């Protein structure tokens, strides 16, 4: 909380080599309010997690025919994940065109460029 007070103990040594003296001073410590922004996952990791396959299997050249679990239901789940993750709307025409990692990447880049 901004304006929060904390006691900070400062140790000061005098000119002599005697024991350190303790002084207390009230110090106002501002609290940083850090907001962790949502960083969208990479296209490849989104596809891997949505299709429940190892991330190593997903490459930029991958498509519906080369990836396990990318069937019609997997495709619908992938389209929904893209919409939710990147905040875009995938219209009916685009749904049938998003059949490869490259096509999905290009779609997301175009849709989020504005």
C-alpha cells in the first residue's frame, strides 16, 4: 500500500572502533503495483496444448494431416483457443483455411496487427 511505513534499522559506526549503534528512523516505502500482463503463448505451444500432444511434434510445417489429434473436434477446439487466447474472431471462411501452423500464424498476425 502506498504510504505504508516501515521501521528501518540503520547501523552506524562512530569514528572509534567501538560497537555499532542502532538508530531507528521511520521511512515511507512506496509499494510497487506490478501488473503481470498476459503474454500469449506461441502458436506452436497453443496448438500442442490444445491438441494434447508434445510441443516438439509441432513445427511451422505441421498441418492437419501430420499432427495427431488434429481431427474435426480438435480443429474446433483449436479455433476456440485461438479466439480466446488472442482476442480475435475467426469467421466461418477462416475456419476452413486454418489447416496448418503457418496458416494459423499468418491469420493471428493479420488479426492482431490492428
